[in-house]
C-alpha cells in the first residue's frame, strides 16, 4: 500500500521532445541566390551532362527540351514519342496542375538530338527512358541535374524546376508579352506568369538614356 501511495505522489515529468525535433528545411534563398538558370548556364549543364555517364545523348536532350519548352519534371518524364511530330517539327505538351495544353515548335538542334535519341531508344513509347525501357523517375532527373550542376561548376545546387523558371525569365527578358509567356508555359492564371516579368530587366531598360 505504501508503494502505491508513493507512486501516486510522484510528479509526472514533462516529456523531453528535444530529440524529436525534425530539422527544418532551409529556404530556397538560403541555398541559392536565384531560382532560374541563364542560357549560358543551361549550355554548361548540357556540356557537363554530355561528358559523363552511359546516357550522354539522352541527358543532353532532356536538359534542352526541359528548358526550351518549360517542362515540369513530371511532364518531362511522361513525354511520349506520339506527342512529337519530327516531320512537322512540332510537339504537343500536356500540362499538369490543370495547366493549358499547347503545341510548340521544335527547333533544329532539338530535332537532331531527338532523331538520334529515337534510333538509340526505339523500344519504348517514352522519350526519356531507363536501360529497361521504362520512363525515368523524378528522383533520377533530380540527381542527373545535380550531377550536371556540379560538373559544370555551378555556384549553387541545381534542381529541375530551375529550367522551367529559366524559360519564363528568358522569354520575359526578350520582351515577349506576358500573355504569350502564360500560354507557352501553360499557366491557368496569369499571376503565375507575372513573376517572370517582375524579374525582367526590360522594365528598366533605357532609364538612363
């Protein structure tokens, strides 16, 4: 009985949650100064990706198409050959996140890479595949870009969505109308497109002339 009374008299100690704390993920601005890539940086990534590994052609083409067409990584890995008309130099893009689909022109350097890629990976309906013919995973693309970024000597970690942001920034800096950029990237809301025009130096051009 005395033992029971003693146990009841004990104060419950507060749980120690110090070891349960999950480290917070650093904010993007703490990791890199910007979230988009410049054209010369994309060229450097393609060069780095084309110099290592067993899938150099595939990796170069992957980076180029992601950048030229502002593809999200899921749109990239899900891209199929029946979406691309090499004869007409056109590509149909099914946008995710309720985005608007569109048909993009395919430039000459893209066509040359795609024709070579189709010859080398002819057994799969997917454009970018593994050795077994299945589509690449998002994780594989992320690792591929990170490796290319390191090989290119980039001053910050590179992730796939920086290519899509680079597309928007490039078009805005060329003075392409916001509505056209919106349609090209498949944004449902123009508010998602305005971020690129806000970053563009075109708004301040000739201020000192």
